[in-house]
C-alpha cells in the first residue's frame, strides 16, 4: 500500500471517511482538512449512472460558476476583422488567425482556453491533433465556437468551466479555492450539480448520481450524500 504522509494522516482524523455529508458540511471539512501551505484548488468528482460507451450518454458541456474558480485563464481567439476587435475589447490575451495557427503548429500552447468564430474552424481544424488531446480544441458544445466572441471571452475569464465524462462515467471539475468562503463554494457546487441534473441522458438507467466526492489538491476526499442534490 502507498505510504500516507503525516499531514494527510492528520487530515483524515478530522472527519468520518465513511459518512455522507450535506454539501455545506462536506466543504467545511475539506477546507479544514486541506494540509498544504498554498491555496489549494477544491475539486468535485461526480460518478454518474451513465454508460459512456453509448454516444447519447457521453456528457460534455460548460457552465459559468457564479464565483469563478479562483484561477485566471489565458484566452486565445481565432477571429478576423470586427470579431477580432470584439475579442480584444473583451480582454482576450491572444487574437489572430493564420499567425496563431502557425505558432501552435510550431509547438506553442501557452493558453488555457481557445475560442473560434465558425468561419475560422476550417483553419483551426488543422490543429486537432495538437489541441484535441489537451482539451483545447474549440467546440460548439462548450460554447467556444461562436460569433458572440465578446461574451465567450468574458465567460472564460470570469469562471466558465467545461465538464466531460471520462471512460467510466466520472466528471471531475474545479469549484474554487480553499480560501473561498464556504457559501461561495456551495453556490459553485450547486450550480454545477444542477447543470448535470438538467443534462441527464434520457437513456440513463437506475440511480443517476451514484457518488459525489469533494477534495482539495493535497487533501482527502469527503463524500456528499447524493440524495441532498
């Protein structure tokens, strides 16, 4: 078995690992149990009753958290003309077309979010092998292929996160920092949870939300009672 550090051992003593808590209690415990000296990210993992082998049960989308994630994102926009100006006015860090494609083909990926206007996707599509595996490829499902580039940039800068089921039906997502007030973490958590409930596939059978676990970057996981959602 892997060795458990002293800090994690102490953190594990602060709550019942087998208990199911309501969201507020769970997030309070996560904050108290966070062992690192830096401002750890708080993440949530939803294990859903879906079968990702079926295309209609693969969940993918985006949601804007009301209080953001506590992390500043670098945004790149593929656009020309007035849309390029709109992106720049909204605070995009990099705006361009062929020049950005060439730069990325050369190995540069110094950004967190890529947005493209629909007319630019033919050009941006050439970068699929580079951006796809990194989760950076613009996609209509996540609102990153749009002519409304101003709002898209603002959302990306202001707390928009993407979610996607992995191979076993789990969605991992950040919902803030340990330094956040519990109330803000709860609101972010509920916004994401309610979004996942709304997009439940019609073909999903049985219990939809099977387990929910919240944790900090270096801390232990605390279980949330799915029936509280």
